[in-house]
C-alpha cells in the first residue's frame, strides 16, 4: 500500500470521504463537500457553455468581420435578445417578459416533436405489440413453445395493465379481475425498476471504493 | 429481546455490512465469471454485423455523474470499433460528454497483458505498471537496453522484472494503436447544443448541422471519414450512451423514427426499464443496462480486465447483503404478526 502523492487525487479522496460521512450523520464536512460539488459543477457548465456555445455560435458570428462576410448573421440578434429576456425571470417585477422566449421554446419543441412522438411512442409501440409478438411463434416451421408463451404473457400484461387505467367501466367481474391481474404486472415492473435502481446506486459506490482503494491508497487487488 | 433489537436496527449497521461487501472483494480481487445475457448477446450480434470501413456515430450523452456505469461501455465500444476497422464519429448532446470521450481516448487506464506491454514499449509507447511486490503505486516503465526501469514520481527509477501478476496499462485507447488516424478512422465533432434540433438537423443535412470538427475547427468535408456522410442514414448505426434527456429517447424518436437507422444504446440501470419497450418493438436495435450490461459487453467483446467486469463481484456481494436484510426484515414482520402473542 502506497498512498498517492498526487494532490488532485487527495482532494477527490477527501471530498469523497466527506460525502460518505453523511452516512453516519449530517455534518458540516458533508455540507462543505456538497456545496463545493454544486458550485464547481455549475461553474464548469458555465465555462463550457461559454466556450462551446456562446463564443462559436453567437460572439464569433456577430463579430464585425463575420457580419461583413455574411450579413444574415445579424439575425442572431433575435436569439440574443430572447436569451437576455429569459434572464428577467430573476426579477419579480419583470419576470412576465420571460414567457415570450419560453413560449417560443415550447412552441418549437412541440412543433418538432408531435409527429415524431406520435409515430415512435404510439404507432410503433402499437405495431410492436400487435404484429411483432405472434402468439403462435414458429422457428424453422416448428412451433416454439417458450417464445410463444412469453409473447402471450407480454400481450396479456399490456392489455391487463391498460385495463387497470380504464375507468369508463366499473372494475367488477371480468374487468375487475383483469385489472387486478394488471396491478400484479405493474408491481412486478416496479420491482424490476427498483432492482435496477439499487444496482445503479451500488455501481456508483463500487466506483468510489475502487477509486479510494486503488488510486488513493494504492491497494492493488 | 432479539426481535426488539432487529426492529430498531440502526441503519448504519446495514451501511457497514454494505461497505464490507464492497470493500473486501475489491481488495481480494475475487472475480465471478460474467456471462452475456440474451439482451447483451443481441447487442453484440448487431455490432458484429457491421463491416470493416462502416461508419458509426457515437453520441456521449452523459456526464461524470454516471461515468461509473457508462464509461466502461464507451471504452469497450470504441475498442471494438478500432479493432475491427469500424470508423467512429463522436459527438455529445451533453456538455461534458465530449470530455469523457477525450478521457477514454487519452487518459483512462486501459489494462493490457504483459506481452502487449512489451510490444507497446518496443514501439516507444508509454506503459505503466502497478506492481504488488513493489509499492502498489503507479510506475512508468522505461526500457533501457535489455533492462526494464520502473520510475515513480520522476525519480531515477529502479530496475525490475515484468511479472505476470503485475498490472500493466496504458493511458487512453489511442496508446494501444499505431494505425488509428484522426479524420480517417475517428473524428470528434464535439458537444452540440440543441438536443432534438441537432438530431433533426443531422437527419436532414449532416454537414450543414455539424459544420466543423472540434480539434482543428475544419469543415467535416475535409476529412475522409465524413466526406461521404450526407445525413444520418449514411451511418451504419448510432450508439448513444445515455443517462437521461437528451439521449436515447431523442435518438429513437427523432433519429430512428424518420430514417430507420439502427440505434444502439447503453444506459444507466435506473433508466433501463423505461426503454425496454423500444427494444421489444425493435425501434432500438440493442441495449446495455448499467454496470451489468457493461460487464457483459466486455465479456462479449473479450475486453481485457474491464472496469465493469471488476465491479461485478462487489455488486453481487452487495446484492446478497440486500437480499439478506430483506429476508431478515420480512422474517421479523412475520414472526411478530403470527408467532408473538400480545
């Protein structure tokens, strides 16, 4: 074991341990690390956005030489003004003005998105369940029980889960029992989602532990 | 008495068990074999359908917050492409995504076997070692005559031998290859602001949307790799490594929707269930889910000593701890409800 001499790794290790200290109890060290993280992230994003967005997309095209070469660059003044108006959100008195650039953004998003989303999230999904999950699945001309069985479960789970959210008929009799089956499928899917979430969080823990052991403490597995 | 203790169990005891479950296997280096799941096999088979000289678009739509799960996917994917002469154009819909690609190419540890280390040193590449018998810290190896000198922190260095047990690595994928040329085999067009507007732009006109690369700020038409790329359809596949909006959903809806281009994706485990329906409807051609997906992909592509595969043993032990405490909690509940009289 040899602790590193790299000051960058020392800072990262101390901040990592400060964050982990929250597991014992909320404390000032944790708060400090949290604030450093939020501040550093925000600062970094500002710098990146300035250098990779504002300068190449706005400042440079609006410079004198660029405008002379291409007078249409002057149109960039419109998004510049809209961007500045967005900052009026910071003032209570003038925040209403920010609705204009926001409505423009929402309008563009909706205009670009509606047809694509209908096609991908509705039509393709219905096509997928209706035509790509045959209940009688053949492999080389022979009936494949496993795939057919899982396709059947897939179709039943989709229909029963949808029926659970169908409130135009009372959930009694066949509809009630099918909706109840739908709840079971929903619960199973929530369980799967929770399992994935646990795996994701443990993955982050593992990465920090590997960092502390290998790069900071120099413990080789 | 025991029941009361278990009912009021301090959560910090659970944290302690979890810490032990993660730290011990990391120190001992125990490895469980990783077998690719059918989902990862499908992903790999789509990749294996790609031919030499095909061009893929890699979109790094994540940031350091999800680096632990997603960076191994970036490394394994790019290595597979470089090994198989598949050309890669990289971009990012997230501001820090392109920095992570740069890190994969120039800074991340890429472990190599001893023989490969010797080969790379003979070509003048920088090779590093972590030797268990020596300090356990990073040392650079220099070949002087027939001797290998291990140098730490710019000191004079000491002669040592290359053991099979030691870990050898280079920094960045670029260091492994001699023949990967920027602009021919790989091009970075960097962070593109605008999300779905950018994707729609690439769907219609790649050059008009992207214009220049990041490194030299030259037109993409000046590079052989993108000279014939007119729009998204000209890519053989898109691989989005995604941890939220903008990312996988936008590439499926605005990329695959209008063009039918194959979209592959690697996502964080948290978001994986949300995108499984795209996989079953074949709008998504392949999906890697979280660290497990990354580890399986490393196994499927024979990636040497991947970070994701290393993490799967502690992951398994951590899951066992969780299962144990779930069973314990349920046991306490059932005992109290059915076997303890008021």
